[in-house]
C-alpha cells in the first residue's frame, strides 16, 4: 500500500504543468457561425475543449455577440443579435451547456452584465441598422425566471454595459451620442449622463461649429425639448461635461469597465484612440491614456494591476499599468480586427479575440502578462467576438 501511494505521489509530481487542470475554461462566441467555442488553458498552452451550437434559425444567422459568466460561475449568458423581430438573451448551464432560459430583448443586443447577486441582467440594445439619431433602450432581465422586467430608453447606440462589484451602479457607453451613463440599479433610473465627445453620425450636427462647453459638475443649460446654450440639440437635464473633455471631437465610447475596488472606471474612446480613466464617485477625468488605433474593449485584471485595451484598427492590445496609468506594452496580435479581452482568475494570462476577415478565421491569443508575449493562439472560425472565463464545475 505504501509503495502504491508513493508511486501515485511521484506520478503527480511528474505530471507536466500544462496537463494539470487549470480550474477554468475560456468561452468565445462566433457571431457568424452560431457557435460557442470552449478552450482549455494550461501553462502557456491553449486547446479547444468543445464547440457548442447556439441559435434557433436554421436558415439564417442568429448572431451570438457577447458572453458573460454568471456570478456564481455555474452558468453563463449569451446575447443573440438577430430574431423575429428582436434579439434574445440566453442563459446556459456552464457544465452541460443546456439552455436554462431565454428572454426577448430589443434590436441587436450587444453586451450583457449580471448583478453580483445573480438576480438581474442588463443588456444594451445597439440597433446598428436603425436611422440615426435615435434613442435605443436598455433591457432589464429577471434571471431566475428569464423574464424581461422593462426596457429603459437610454441613448443613441448603447453598446457596453457593466455592473460594479457592489451591485449598486450600472455603467453604459453610448457610441453615437458620445456619452457614459450611470444607472441606479435599485431604481432603474439614469443618475448621470457624462459627455465624452461631440457625438457622431447625427444628421444636422455641425461638429466643427460646436464650441467647447465649460467644465461642469452640474447639468448643462437647456431642457430635453428645448435648445442648449450653443443652439444645437438640448443637453439632457442630467448631463454633465467633466473638465478636460473636448466636445468638438468625436470619441465613440465602445466599452466600459470597473476596477476591482469600484473606485475607478475605464472607458475606451474608439475614435480618440485612448482609454479614459474616471473617478467613479465624482466622475472627474483622472487621465486619458493614449493607446493604439481604434481602442475598443477594455478590462482590468482581477488583481487590479493591469488594464488592457483591444486596438481594433491596429492589430494590437495596449497593456496599461493601472498604478501609473501609462501604456507599458503594446502586444501585436495574430489577427488584425481585435475585439474581446478576458483574464485568467490568477491574472497570469490575458485572452484576446480577433474577428475573421472573409474566409480567413479569427483567433484567440493567450498573452503571458509576465513577459507581454503571445504564448499560444487558436484559430477560430466565423467572426469570434465576445470572450468570458467560467470556472470548471466540480
């Protein structure tokens, strides 16, 4: 018996690190292929674990766009962009990939963020194909029953959504109206609208003629139905323009993220090629950090040390030191149209997706954050976009 136990212990010690169970999987949705690819990471390795079909329209593309883990790690959510006529939010079991429920949302849902207690999920409906300007809605889903509670009119093309770790605030990026929104989770109401640029894609707006507004910590002049101080469309009643914001330029904020301690927010400026860092309590602009071209997704690492922005127009990912707020590395990805960012639970690795270009597949790259090098990559077909980390069920 002792010899058997000794041999088992020696075998365990001899097992390569790459073969040991990492305790999590990496999930990626492919928007044009209606699949979820689950990958198994190791020590600098990444291999496909399983591929799961998703969708209900056999003759058309359903369009899974974003994936997010439930707070307890036992399930996950996927936004499905297309439908008849609206998109849906799917809730699936993390171990079996069985569908736990589906809820109708609105036109072209993009991102989803659940509350820490697992009771609610917020979905941004971007409606990429509608006429502009327009006001799109945020859908609120009761997760236990997968029923939509309500749709909140928010802004022109909401895209990124993120609930803070306390579960008290939801933050939303508005791509076309160049705003960041703060939503009270308990009241389903917009508390603050923060202007980050002059807006774009809006008929009748002359951006060159817009003079910079003064810094503000209170709502700007004008009401919802009137005109603002500069003669253009009126600013909403609760909109503020923080010091340091140039409203003559276009920003197009695509994603927003929250630091592990909820004290800072990170939003990308896709047209401005930067990450904006905000004080979450005051909405003061702490710093605007230059990145590569087309900053798109942004995520802080679980240990709070790094912030990574995917540069969609440059084939790279910017790695920012969260303490100094400086870009310390720019890692070239294996494919050009960079999209999603996620981390291993121990903050050792980052996982960055890139979309397909025609018949050429996209990819997921595994970046070692100790060396800032791509240590593994897996080609992924059919427009890979969103990426999420889900624990392995025991």
